[in-house]
């Protein structure tokens, strides 16, 4: 039996995430709010996302892809960087 396919809710490719930090935070808040997460959960997830992006900035990779997907009752956020590194987190859907 294969794993369920992820339904992509939203994905964003950024050439330089530092330039788009404010926009990315707003997009993330809107996507997470639309999905139905409470304000506290949205704030926590946006803070985790920003921390992951800041950590990557130390590795000098500017290009990244931020992807929100859902499957099996979970939301998954994946940030993939130009050098092949990834950061992931997941939460149960509300």
C-alpha cells in the first residue's frame, strides 16, 4: 500500500528569501489561518519558518522553495534550499 499523496496547498519559490521575509510571513499567516489554525499555532509556525530561513542564510544559499501540503490529517511545511538541504515540520490539521 502506498503512502497517500500530498495535496499541495501552496508553494513559493524565492530567489532571495531575505528580500521577501515580510511577504513570506504574511503569506504563511494567511495560508495557516485559511487552513484553520488558531492564532497561537500560526504565530508558532511562522516563527519556526523564519528561524529555519535565518539559519539557512548563514549557509549563504539564497534560493529557497517554501511548500505547504496536507495529507493524512497533517499539514507539512517544507523549505528546500538551493544546495539540497531541507527543513520540515508538520502539525495535525485543525
